[in-house]
């Protein structure tokens, strides 16, 4: 049985906002149910972009608002909605954003969570994007199968604080090592919220995987993460391991142009440009394993893809990873095992390669992806098989403790 709602305390200035928004529509998050969508639908809560305001725009139901806004409640109860997380895993914190809802935000809210097995989730009617409506009796009956009243409270009933009209964030850190799949946002009793951000790290239930089926061991959905990089001027390396296909250039890793490029470019006999510098990103795999296939996708990068790339892997303990983060990944070269040699890349194209470890069966925990000289890559997929060497690492991994300034240059 869940704890009953009670007054909680508000947190400020969190570090967890560097992590992935597990509920975002761009990560596959989905609204399953909302009690009311009269002024604006709950789907707005999980938009990936920041909320906006249109001063003179109205709908047939009232003021146009970029968020979830319910009618002024005139019946018993309170409003709530259920979100299925696009990335299921460990939640480190929430941002309940009430920007532009001054005078219309709920006085209080709470957040509950559950971990539901995929094959045991009740079927519910498909939601239609709508305004001017409340949940039907049939929808209430279907969602009752989730028994969400009994879910655990991650944030007890807490007062929402308004800040600046265009930037009003309410942050709540979470100290839980449990894996979560669904969120219930309760507002007391009604009102509007612009965005709900659910920050954390993916965690796959590896015991439920088919040992004969290769998996993407670096994807952010399973817990892969960038733990260091040389440059992220136009896009963070974590974008490369995101969910699904890239949507645009903004959805990939892109560096600044290196200033040490020679005035006249030349290449070698294999067509690889002869250049002094490179850019790199290091990733911790979601699970130690053997990489068998590598996919490097430069989709959308038509005039700014790298000339070439390479991929190396290594085995590190959690303590060694922390040491490398502090040392900006100055790891001795003999620790890196080649997974893909220097390879020419083409713009706006998906490249598939067999890993060099296919026959060696080398188990790795981290990879270093190097591009020359600079440019952008939309997706990096590393298919392979998890290994029992996972016991090498503690269950709880450190949060993002590295700090690399945009535009920092380094060579490996």
C-alpha cells in the first residue's frame, strides 16, 4: 500500500537536470490517461521543447496555453494523469514547470510511481489529442486496472512555488534505487502545469533478455551514458545514443570546427584526410559485454560529417571511471582495444561494421568514439551480448560528475 500524501519540501538548484528526461515524447514517453483536458491536453506536459506563450491566441474553450490545463473543478476529487516513461529506469529528480501559468497553476501537487511488467499491463483506450473534454466513464474504468491510487509516492503533497512568469521551475530530487516504468502526476485540486520533466538513467531488466538476441549495449534507454568528451559545441554526445532515429541535426553530436586544420588539406593513399587533431567521446555501456556490430549514422549531416572515425573499448571499474573523469580521460593507450580501425565516413548515411572483437570475444565496459577532424554524427549503435562480468561494477553508478566546457579541445 502506498504512503498517504503529506506535505513535502521543495528542492532548488539540482544537478540532476543534466540527466535524461525519461518522460519526454522524444524518448517515447506517452500520456495514458488524464482526468480532464479542458483548456489544454496533458500531452503538452512531455513536449521536448520549452513552453511558450501566445498573448493574444484563444481557442473555442479559452486561452491557448502550452501545457496541461484542466477546468476549474466544481465536483469532488482532484485532477491527475498517468505517464508511461519512454525510458524506464532510475529516477533522480523531477522538474514541475509552471511557466506562464501564473494565476492558473495548482496550489499543490504530488507524484507517484510504479514498476509494471510489460506483459502484465492492462489495455486502455487510445487517447485522442483533445480539448474541451474530461475522461469518459469507460476510460476511468480501464485506468482503474492500474490501481494507481496504491502506487508509491516519490514526491508527497507539496506546495508549488511560482517564480518568473516565463521560468518557474519546481525541482524535487529523488533518492530511490528502484526501477520505475510509470508516473502519476496529481494536482490539487485543478489548474495548469507547463512541463513535467522526469530526470534519471535508463535501466534494463537484463534477466528478461534473450541471450541469443544481440542488444544495443550503449543506448541511453538501457542505461548507457556519455562520461566524457572533448567538444560539444552544437550538440551533446548523449544525443547519439538516444531513442529511435535522429529527427534533425540538432538530435546528434556535433563539434565546432577545429582551428588547427591545415590551410591546404591532403589525404593518404586510402583517401583518409591527413589532419593533426580529432574529437572524442567516451561512453559507459549500459551493461558490460561483447560488441559484435557497430552502426554509425551521419543522417542529416550532409556538409558537416566527419572525414573518418574509429572506435576503441576497455574494461574499467567504477573507481577507475571516476579517476578518468577527473583526469579528462588520459587513459594509457595500451588499455584501449580496437573495435573499429580508422574508417572513412560518408555524409548523410548509415554505416554498418562488424566489430574487431567478433572472434576475440573481448568483454568491455567503456568505448571511446573518435572522429577526425570534427563534425557531426546522429546515432551510434553498438550491438552485442551482455556478459556476467557486470558483477565487476556496483549497482549504483555515480551521477554525471564530469564537467567539460563547450569548445574544449583535446587530442588522444
